[in-house]
C-alpha cells in the first residue's frame, strides 16, 4: 500500500482496502493449511491501550506472534497520554523502540497526533470516532460469506457510533449501500455522512428499524451505549426501545441475510440471543476475522 498508517478507512483507496482483504484471506487460508509465517520476524508492535479490551488485545498479540514478531502491551497506567508526557514525545520515543504502534484510545485526535509524530506505522485500534480494524474484519466476513461486496445493502440497527462511522467509510469505497436505523438524536456524524455521499456513497438514515431491515443483505448491530458512555446507558435503553434485532426483524431482510454484531453483546437489548444464534448469524466468524484482517494490515504496513 502507498500509505504509512491506518487511521481511517476514508484515507484508503478501494484498491488498498481490497489489498488488505486479499492479504488477510490468503494468510487465513495458509494458517489453516498449517503454513507458518515469519513475515514480521524481528519486528515489534507497541500496543497503547487507554481502554480495556478482549478482541483488540488478543487479536493483535496473537497476530504478531503468528507472523513471527512480538508485541508489547502498554496499559492505561503505563502510558498516560498527554498527562505525564505529551503525545508528541511519546510517539517520537516509542518509534525509536518499536516497528509499529497500535493505539486504542478515547479521543480520536490522540491517534491522529501519534501518526503525525511517529516515524513508524500507526494503526487505529479504536477511537471514540472510528473503529477501522473492526470494519475491515466485518468486510472480510461479508466478502467470504456473500462472495461479493459491491451492490449489497447493509442495515445498521443502532447508534451512530464509531463502528457505524467506519462502516460508512468502508461501504462507500466498496459500493455497499449503508442504511442506519436509530432514534432521533443518535444519527452518525454529519461530516462523515456528507463526505461519504460526496464520494458517491448511498447513505440512508431512517428512524424505523423495520424500514432499514427490509430486503437488506446484512443486518448489523452494536451495543447502544459504547464504552465510556455508561452514564447514558439508562437513557439510551429507553431511546432505543424497539430497535432490537430479533427473529421478526430478520424475517424482513433477504432470506440469506447475514447477522453481524461486533461484540460484546447485551442479549435482550440490541439483539436477542435467538437472533445471535440464528442460521444467518456470523458474529463469531466476524470476531475471528478481526485477527486475520489485522494480520493483513500488519503485513502490509510493517513487512
């Protein structure tokens, strides 16, 4: 790829996204065939975490190990970004020690500043605005299951959050129509939507989950209150009443529709347990594909 960092899918070309997906798919197939990789032998990934994580931490650590490299976990008490030391200084110093940086942060500007000042690749492992690694794992899953991406319709039933934003950025690049059903006041960022539409993307915002789900190829949901929004959980629960993916909503989508959830799930809220285990559910394939998609990113940026 002709880029140094992966901060937002909006920064990537269609060709670059497909290059990541193709690399990820090939590495996944080779792993299952017992082929070992030493692509990143001698390379180290520094992992900055302001937020706790299961999938992000484990998938990046395992990914680096499977590619022959190593990783270093730097938790909230190890690096106090912008407090004990400036983000600029941390980026410059850390880049002298490691070959790549992954950051899971609150403020999106933090990961932007890391990329501005680091001389090694920086990967956005999550910010309050965007979650590009999640979207890449999602797109890989859809591509595997539907055998195509262009021309599909993805219905997101939930909050206009960081996952929705990165899905919008990815969908516009790959020709997927994006619909979101959310209560009024929970729409995705206006600038991200406007940029996607200006780029030729089909972005539809509705306030009725049945309208969004009708004839969709993919139904996607996420928790109603993201990490760091716990104080709003009760309010969001009330606002999102009726926005649950259940068997009735699935019946409105296409017969072979996929059901996605980026996890962790609050069963009975954004999705029922029954829906999560339905025949179209691929939520655990989706979780696994975080590992493979990120290995694609790591390979292309750090090898």
